[in-house]
C-alpha cells in the first residue's frame, strides 16, 4: 500500500523501491496474498513501472506473476 501511495504522489522511484522490498518479503514469507490485502505485489509493481514509463520492467513483473500463478487472471491486468 505504501508503494502505491508513493506512486500516486508521483514519487515513482520511491514506490518501486518499497514494492521491491515488499516483493522480497512476500517471497521470503512464502505468502503472496495476506487475507487483509489480497493483491499480489507484482500487480502493484507492474502498475508503477507502467506509470513510470518503464515498460520492459512492467512486462517482466506481469510475466513473473503469470509464471508464479499460471491459473490466475491477475497477470492479464498488465500488458501481456
């Protein structure tokens, strides 16, 4: 959530940094969808990359999510 707030404040570099930390923590915990916030970090990261004009990184974030969750529609929100 903090990363998305920074993105809305047009602080994309800070947003990306926060979301990358969240991605690592999500991976280390082995839990990508806590009950209180059922939105994979990779979706937020992809959106922030798109907003920042970092299209190659946005595509990679959505592709990583598609590999991680091949039966999920979530990656289709991005530019696949």
